[in-house]
C-alpha cells in the first residue's frame, strides 16, 4: 500500500487527517511545538493509535512517520 493509501484509509476509518493527529499528539504531550519529543518511541504512538482509533501497525507507523517528520501529507 502506498503512503497516500495509508492516509486515505486512516481518514476513512477515523474521520481524521494528519493535521488532526498532529493536534491530538500535542494534546497527549507526545509532541511540543509540532516536534515529536525525543523520549517518545514509536511503540508508544502505535499503542495509542491502536487503543484509541483501532488502527493497525502499518497505519499507526504512517502517523508516526508524520509526527517524526520522516514523511508529510504529500509524501508518496
């Protein structure tokens, strides 16, 4: 599945787009000023997204990549 395919499926399942997840990560104190805190590991983000949004591992890692700055909303 392409990165855009992951984002589309996430939006369909949760109603949330990448910016919404950035905002929610900030509320959860995983990020500060849009930057993922160094102490936050991928597993924490995956567990959060699995528990609260019922996302699978791959979809959760797509959101992690956005939060970490590895990918953005326009990445392929």
